[in-house]
C-alpha cells in the first residue's frame, strides 16, 4: 500500500490476487486545523497477459478534524500486447 503518489506496474503476466492501493492520508491531527486530507494516488498497470485482477483502490483521505476530504485518485489498466495499448474497463 502506498499513500497517494504514483504507482506504475509493467508485467508480462499480471496476476493480482489481493488488493493494490494508493490511498490518500486522513487528516488525523486535531491541532492541524489548516489543512485537509490528501488525495488518492495514481495506479497504472500495463501487461501483456491478464491472469487475474482482484482489486485496485485509489481513494482520497477522509476528514476527521478539519479541512476537506481528499479527492479520488485514478486507476488505468490495460494490455500492451503487440505494442498497442488497449484499456480495460475497471
């Protein structure tokens, strides 16, 4: 699990049997009233053969004390077989 940020995976065979996460961080400091939570990160997955994809999550952090909630991140996933990118609907 990463906190926000950018995650790029390239694989000949992609087999995700768990959860890949790039979530934002919650605002958990009650004394830091100036800022909110961070936004979710970006997950980019490229493969030649998809075996399984259990779960990918890139949610923004929650607001616990002050400020706004973080926005959702982005997830893109697709095949690059034969040099062409074909995006999956996830």
